[in-house]
C-alpha cells in the first residue's frame, strides 16, 4: 500500500495529496475503508463538477453501509478514477495508491484545518 505521508486529511476520513499545477488527488483513508468493509460501489461526480469543502460529492457503498463522501477541498473535478469505478475494492487494497477517487483542480489550494498524517492518527485516537 502507498504511504499517506504526503496526504492531508479531512475529519470525515477523506484525504487529498498535491499533484502539481493546482491539482490534488482525493481518496478515502485506510481507516475509512477498514471500517466500511468490502466496498462494492462508488457514486462519483462527473468531470467538470464543482465540489465544496465539507459537502457531500458522492457516495460509497459497502457490504455494511452507504456513506456520503465529503469533500476535503474545494474545486473542479478534472478526472475520476475509472479503475476504482470498475473495481471498487481497489480502495480497500490500496486506498492511498490505485484506490484514489478524483483529481480536483483547486485554484485556492488546500483549506485550513486539514490534518497531516500524525494529526489524523491523533484524531482517530480521539474517536475511539
């Protein structure tokens, strides 16, 4: 599994990682995929869709539950991961690598309040 050290995490367990030129890759955290169990389906927005920090942009369905996917940043979706739409279990097996969900152009950069890996781990301890 790819490591999340370059990721910034939203409290709702989605991450974003800079890709350059104002682009950010977005996905679900290892903690989220572990709690969801076997992921069966993602409902992701079309390219060109605007997403807003803290608002739902799609859903994830697992054998346990259907959850909203909450945007960790604001911007325009420029790419969705066709591989994860075809095989949603990629988010289970490699949430920080092949299991990414979107590429977003965020001209304003990252919002305040996103956590680095260490802060996210502390956040998870507080949820327990």
